[in-house]
C-alpha cells in the first residue's frame, strides 16, 4: 500500500459505523486512489489485523472502533477534588469511547442537550497525573504538557523536572452539580454520540441507583474481557489498545450500564488485573504475573505490507521502514559524507552480516535516494533538523548493534537485566519513529523540534542506563563462568536462576539457588535479597489449578524441584497483608563445584517492610523526589536516613545471603500457610 491508500484506509475506518467486508474497504480505497495493486486486498487485511485497528466479527467482516463504541455507554465517577472545585477532568476517562487521535481537551460534553462550558484549573502537575495514568503512567506528563502551549513550554524548559504549576482545560460543572444535587458517590452515565469528534452526553445516576447483582455481572464481563485481550494480544502496543480490546472481548455487557467506571474497576475492584512494568512503559496484566521478555526487537511492519528491502532488513532483525533508510541518507548529506559503505554500516552494524546480493540491493537503494535528494538538499535549511537527525541515527545504530551482540548466544540471557529486549525494542521503535519524522525537506515548528530534542535526550539517557546494567551483567556472567544447560530436563541436584520482583514497584533481584531448596528456604532467600527482617506472616501460592478465581496455598516443605516437575514456573509470595512478591523460575544451568546461593543482578532499593504496601511506597518516593522540603524530610525519615531509591547494593545482598547460609540469621520462619 502506498501512503495515499493507507490514509484512505484510516479515513474509511473513522467514518464507517456498520460492519464491513474487505470488498467494501477495497472499493473505497480504489475510489480515492485507482492505482493498480495486485496485492491490495491482502495488504488491507494484513494491515487491519496486524495493527489491531478494527475488530474481526468473522472470517469476512470487521467492525470499526467507531462502529463498536459510538452507541455505547460508560461511567465516570467524579472525585471529591472535582466536586469541591465544580469541575470535571476528562483525562483518560473516555478510553476507548473516543477517537484516540483526539486529546482529552478536545472532547465535547453535553448536559440536557446543552454543551457544558469549559474553564481552566491550575495546580502542580502531579495533582493532575492520576486523571491521565490509564494512558500509561509514563505518558501522563505528556498529556498534561500537550493540554496547551504554555504547559508544553514549561515542560520543555527542563525535561528532568516538572514545572511547579500548570493549567489544564476542565469542564465547568458548577451548574450541573448544583442542578442535579450531585453528592459524592453519585456517577455520570456517559453516552457516546460521536466517536470521531469526541462528543458525549451526560446523565446523573445516584449512588444507590443500581443493583449490586447488575454491577457484578459487568465486573465479570470486564475481568473476562481484559484476560482475553492479554491472552490473545499480549501486552499490545499501548494501554489504549489493551482497553479497546478488553471492551470488545467483554461483549455488549461491558459496553453498557450498570457498570463501574474504568478507574474504579482497575484500581479498586479487580483483584485479577494490575499495572505492571513493561520495559520503560507500563501495561495492564494478570495479577501476580510478569510480562515475559521477547528476546528480540519487535517490529510494527507486517506481511504482506513490507517492501522487499524492508523484508530483507526485518530478516536481519532490523524492523525499520524505507523512510528510516531515507533519513540515514539525509543524514549523510548533512554530514557531507556520501560514502555508501559508511551509510550501510550505520543502518546495518558490523555485528550483522549481509550477503553480497543483500548489500548490493541496499547500496542501490541508497544510491537512488542520494540522487533523488541531492538536487533539492540545502545544508543551510537543514541546520535545525540535521543535528537531531544525526544524534537519533547514532542512537538507533547503537541499539541495533547492541541487540545483535546480545542475540549471538554467548551469554545465558537469564543474567541480563529484566526486560532487556523490551527496553531496547521500545528505544529502537521511538528512535525509528523520530527518524521517519525527520525524513523531510521542511523543518517542523521550533516547539516541535525542541520536544524532539528533549525526547531524544531521554532516550539516550535510558539507553545508557540499560547498557550499563547489561555490561555489569556480562561481567558478572563471565566472572562466574556459568554455562547454559542445553537440556531443559530437571535433574537431581540442578540449579536455577530465580527472579524475585516486588509487585507494584520496580524492585527485582536475580538469585541462583539449588532446586533442592524447600519453599521455607526460598522464604529466607527472599527476605535476605530484599533486606527484610521476617516481621510478618508469609505464604506461597499459585493460581488455582482448575482455572477458577483464587489461589492455592503451598506447603513450605515443598521442594522447588517438585514444583518444576509439575510444570509450575511462577509463584506468588505474600508477605504480611500489603506486599506481594512475584517469583519466576528461569532456565536451569550447570553449577560449579562448591556453588553458593548468590544474587547475580537486580535493580533499585527494596522498600522497607514496614511501609504500608506499594501504593504508599510510591507516594513516599514521589514526596522524596518532588515534595516540599518538609515532605522530603518526612519521606526520608519514613524510608530511613540512608535509603536511596535507585541504589541496588549487590554486595550487601550477597552478604545477607551468605549470612543465612552460615546460619547467622535466626528466627526467620513465621509461616502462616500450613
């Protein structure tokens, strides 16, 4: 498909409300662009399904997002802050019932047929982030920044610090709240009138207006919808995609009322879904489970939509479009270095081998692009874009080269930092997208270039952080001289790498232990790894084997080898009433003589065990980072004067593990699960 045809496809999907067939959409695209394309039908179907831009009804028909959500209803629960100030913040609350190309401040709400007027609300940005976090906690600052040009300038002035105050567009609800006698606990039913334009009607429902049985039915539909989306789509490309498909798989019941608001369901009602780290982003996922790393860069291109050259590069695990290649060519003109060999080395680093015919194909494409761009290229007009394009190209090359080295197989990948390939894939995807934006003769506005530059600074910093962690892991691996076991069979006396992750935090450890360990010994390892003191009751559990909600509590005397023999590779460790730790058994390996239990990798300082759970922990960390001086002092006092959130002390962790091996820690057992 060419660009015109792809634009026509998206235009079709934004306007069609009835189920459609491949013939319907193909006829529309040919009307816009009558150019011949023998594979157009296949390319359209591939694009729709691979990018999840419409829902399949059956083998022949789809329904668009608009067709699915435009007649549907959902719920918004105003917060006390909104009621006190007479406002409503749309934020993330209309996902997925509004066109995702719209920003929340572009929505229109109506009350009894009249448009609700807008106003502005000022405050620290962290006060507004909770209203945007379903987009992804990491994206909340961007949505606040994009609310108006002043916010964007304030955020761009210092990409490492939030501005002290911002202003966002909100709905002026004073008359609505007064006229409807709205009180805390009441809710709005919101009916989607125009998905494409983001137009909604509001209707008040009292807090006692619905039966609990009806809400329970919605809750069950929502749980099933989310879990089906995880099973069929994985983590998806965004939380918005996850939620759209959850509502689709949840059926008509989930797209109607009585219902919980999405916020209330996700953060208060559901015990089967939680927010989990996904590289440098977040996703919703099964409670107690971790999104597995993908071991390679993920591409957004799909057959048969790829060109021959794109297909070649994807085969080399370089998932880029021809627009990225063209951006490298423009960078060569900016550098005044048109040597084709050096351009190819930036696109395909030396760690990746090209056959002669592959090299010639890429070289010919580059020569043709140089010939095309050379006549219109003006170095002076490229002064604003050129330096950014050069920096992002160097970052993209570095990510591709590092990924290729890691995939050569000379290291047990269990030793790598958690989500190594997911993080690298996300950096590569963002960098490639930025290069596509810079494949142009005309520079974007100055504010957009500034935002690109700040985004690039953040990507480079993230890359340097993950590379430092990778280098440390490689050094640890080589020092310990471990070799990967070729057979996955569990043998008597075998060893495992175990990943210990604190739910709701970015804290994790990798520890090597014998499979002969009992769970009660695993408990000691967890306590030592997190520098906890075994002050609370604890238990291990797994999901119910019959697939029903709930968990099966495990005996502390069970051996790890017994669990592995039953195919169990993930456990939950509940510590007290507030902390849950996820345990994953990774690949087996051949232990050295006199092997010792030890930590081989990890990240961040563990929360003090007396902190009241992950939500409280995150609030304290936020106060420590962005609070007033008094709030910072209180946070430091609660965490401990020597506590540093970013500090993972592997030496101290291994000293703790050595102490329990030598029996120097007593009274660690306080098992409540027997």
